[in-house]
C-alpha cells in the first residue's frame, strides 16, 4: 500500500484511513455530512495526490493526444484545461482525464489513480506512431483540491495571482504558499468552486500548513474521500469504475459533449455511428420518492417490477436529504420524469428520472 506525502499528517489529524486505488487514503475526519457541508458552504481541502500525472512533450505531442482522447485538444490555448476521455477500441472507455496545455508543445494529462498503469500502456501503444516524449511523473507530484465558495477569498493571501481572475478550467503556473512554481488550476470534482494545486512531494507539507493557516478564519477543514464522493454525485459527475468503464461508451454515458467527431481518434468511426443511430441505453439520474438509500448494483425496475438496469452510483444526498443515484436504463426509460423503481432489500422503492445536477447551489 502506497502512502502520499501527507499520510502522517492525516493520521495525526485523526483521519479514518482506508485502502483506495493502491494508496492509504483518508476517507473521513469528522464524518461525511459535516465535511460535505464544509465544502458546500465554506472551504475544505482534499489530499488527492493518488491521482496520476503524465507529461507529454515534443513536436507531435498534440497529434498523440488528439489520437487517444475524445475531446478536441487543438482548442487548448496556454493556460487552459479540458475534460476528456480515452476511448478504447471496443466502444468503451479506458479512463476519463483532464488535459492541461502547459507549454507550446507540452501537455499534462491527469488520470485516475486506479488506471495509471493501464492508461500508460494504452497511450504508449499509440505513441509508437508519433514518438512524443512521455514521462510518468505520478509518484513525484502531489495534488491538493481546495474547494468551496470561500476558497478564493481564503487563499488569496498565499499568492500574487488574482485568484478571482482564473476562469473555470483555466490555470496559472505561479507562486503559492511560499513555493515559486506550482500549478493553480480552477478545476475540481465538487461543483462548489475552488482550486486544485499541483506541486512536488517535498513541497506539499509546507503548502498544506500554510493553506490551513490562511483558511483558519474561514473555518477551513480537511475533507476525506467519502465527502468527495457525495459532492461529485450531487453534481452528476461520473466516477470511473462505477458510472463509466471499459464497457460503457461515452455516448450512452452522456459524454457526447466531450466526444468531438471533427477529428480522427481511437474508435471514432464506431462511436460516430452509435451517436447517429442512438444508443440502446443511457446513463440517467434519479431521485427516490420515498425513504431509502440506493447503492451500487441495486436493481433498477420498470413500473411492473421487472429489472431494467442497475445503480452505478447512489447515496443519501446530504444537501437534498433524499436518496439519489445514477444508472443505465433502456432509452425508453431515460426521459426526465420517467417513473422507475429501485429494489432496496425486498422493496421496490419508487423513483423518478431527473435532470442533472441534483444540487443546484
């Protein structure tokens, strides 16, 4: 089991530690509901240093990225980031990721911790044709997510950059918390605003300490992975391994908006045909109409109680106080307002298909 550079800090703070994607990670400190509310209303900090980082450089770096990702990375100017996915050859998704354009011919790919080796092998396979310089820097870098509506105000004293001037999915490379060269990225997985800070492992303890010092007057707290999951689910953000995987296409997962057919990429012809014909099933969001908590793999039912799918992600929403979830259903049940059921133990609990996000802010 790997540790992040901050593992001892989490343990000293009394975090409940769990194995996650090969790492020893903090799942909670005070409890999921308290931590969830801290991010929705104030500012909280996640250690997400388990995420993977690949540096792709050289004259054909963009050509390689265009081939292996679904979104159009040619649209990226310096200081811009883009959500994308790595399609596989059989209609599914190798991983979802964020692509950053760091320099004219240098890109940072941020991938999921559980997929680092798989993603590296997949991209390397295609790089044979392009010869881009690939570096896996995952184990040298740390990542902090400082999230919440008070993040900008709380962190402004730590940098000379005007944080309020960094647009969503934009980033700067600048000074932060006494460190000269860090990436300050207006991205996140919570839907409550804030930043993600990329730095070297040997720098992250200083940054963590100064972040908490600066945020003390704003009620800043450390946040675990459990609240990260409830926060992302309230926004309807996909989680790899649950809502998307090697067998789910970006079209049926509702990721058509990051699947650009203006270029040739892995399996693009088949995916374009799927988009044209329409998928057989779709990932939908639902809310329970009675008490209950939907969980991963619970059956989704039609009006007669017949199984039509399975829950991919589900929880009791701390913000809404009701059971919410995602799952794949046949297209005829995918319209907003469609009545479905979720089998919880022996009961068919009524639910309704809703429009995302669940949490409107």
